[in-house]
């Protein structure tokens, strides 16, 4: 049974890392589920406080994931249309076969969103850049937390007696 729990936990950890880049999966929360499942393995000693603290961090990052791109867009003069365009661009970028679509998509989406909002091209480009910076910052933070959770996972596995 422990082997099955470890395999399921590992799958959630990997999904969490992938979820750091995909808007469909909440990366750190998914990785946290992997740690939580791992806590049920009999030979792993994981404290309740560790589980609670890592959950709080995962929830905090999940909330910040919605706030950081908006801050980037607003800081550079963007509107709600730019933020919506960023999200749509990210999804299109993920599904498109072009290299770097995940990076190009949010920028072009924000630019189109701002242009549809009747912004001039200079304002739209500036807002698109802010949205892009916010997206990159948010993705980087999620990825780092998911990798840290992977490190915890590996550390607990190495500590099995």
C-alpha cells in the first residue's frame, strides 16, 4: 500500500510542477496534495505543522497567482481587457504548435485585448508588456514553490527507515 501512495504522491508532485505553467492546474496546491498523500505512508514521519504550513504557502501562492498579473497590467496602464487577453493568449499559446507559444501568447493576447479596448498602440504595448511581466513573475514563483515541494518529497523518501 505504501508503494501505491508514494507513486500517487509522485504523480501529484509532477502534476504540480507542470501546473506551474498551465493555467488549468494550480501548481503548488497540486504539489501539496502530493505531500499530503505522502504523509499517509507509514514509514514517513511528517508533522501536522509541516502539512499546515505548506498548505498555507500553497494557498497564498494560488491567491497571488491571480493578483500578480493584474498588478503588472495595472502598473503599466492596462485594463481588464488586457488581463482577459493575457489569459486567452496563454491558452492559445499553450495549444498552438509554435515554439515559445506559452511566452508569446500572453503578450499578444494582452496587446489585442488593449487594442479592442480602444487603447492607442503605445498604451496597449506598454500594458501588454506589464501583463507579460506579471505572468512571468507569477509563473516563476509557482515553479519555485513546486520545486521546493519536490525537494521535500525527495527528502522524505530518502529519510525512510
